[in-house]
C-alpha cells in the first residue's frame, strides 16, 4: 500500500469522529503536552488505534490525537510527535501532518523544545521560528512524488508564514510576554550536540537547534498548509563553563515555560479566521 492509500485509509477512519470541521492543527512538543487542558475535548484517539500511524516512544510525548475546540475554534491536536531518531523514516514522521491535511487542516501550529545557539538566548526564552536549515536531516519528500500531495519541487521561501509571525508577536506584546525570533537548525539526534557542533551551527546561521519540526514543516509546506512554529529554549549550548545536558532537564525547562507558550498559542488560534 502506497503512502496516499494509507493517508486515505487513516483519514477515513478519523473522519468518523469529527463533529465540527477543524481548520487548525497543533503539534505539541517535549514538555508542552499540558496545552490539552485548554482544549474542550470531544474525542481522544490513541495513535495505536489509528491505521498506519506510528507510535510515540519518547518521554514527554503522550501519543494521542485530540479532537476538540478552543472556545469556538475547532482544532486537532497531536499530543506527542514522531522523530527520525526513533527509527521511523522521514515519510513516517511526516505522515500525521499529511493526515491533518486530508482532514481539512489549513493552518498548522508547531511547538518544540530547542537548544540555544545564539549567545543572546537564555534558558526559558520563547523563540518564534522565522526560518529553518534542514541540511542535517533527511527530507521527507525523497522518492517518487505524488502530485495529489503536492508539487515535485515545492517552494520553501516562506515555510513559516509572516502573517502568523506578525499575529503572534502582537499577541505576545499584548500579554507582556517577551519573545525572540530566529532560525531553527534541524538535526537527527538523538545525541545532544557537541560543543564544536554548536559552534558550527551558529556559524552556519542557526539560532537554535532541535531534533524535530523541519520534516513536519516541509511536509506541511508541500501540501499547502500555513505554518507557525515556536521553540522554548531549554538549554544553551555555547557556554564558557563546563556543562552537560539531560533530557530530564529539557522537560523541566519546557514545563516551566509552558504557561507563556500556552497563552500565545491559545490567542493565536482564536485570531485565525
């Protein structure tokens, strides 16, 4: 069974549970799963129960698809995402994003935890992603292209829509939440970066680095979705002192920034027509 047939089967199954047609999708990253408490939940479906869906294996990623609403705005939320480092192909990582498109999602909001590369970034900062560098990851569009999903050579000049970035900045200002902006550098993981790699990423134009997001954004752009993404900076890679990074610390820092993240995402959802 090819990818398109799998997408058709998965989306047909999920459409049985949709009451109000959602146009907005949300991907919740490491430590940011409590955003679901903001959702008036209509239905939760475990990834295991969805045809052809991968299964999340990482701590901090719950592994369920949620149908519900933020006030009057119907949404679909991924509580838990998939990563290339878990052993999935890039196509499998992108699969849930394409399913969302099949379900009618036109705007995708993505969150993640990232390592700070720009020396001006501090732990706990929120960084709106203005662009990304994906050379260090595997492109999910490799292989034969299906024109029903998108063009062979999709434009990537504006993967993160400027109008959504502008809205988010206005919301953050109204809420008196400080936000940064920067370029996200995608890597495969699962190792955190060496000191030399952090320096190289900075020289190449990356402001933050992480193990997710870029494959999702490429797939979303390929199928014509508008994307907004924001990182919480959970560690700082370029330091003078000796330091180590653990996944436990990443989750703790992400959780401490969660209320601010949640407030911005909530208001951004409500602002989208």
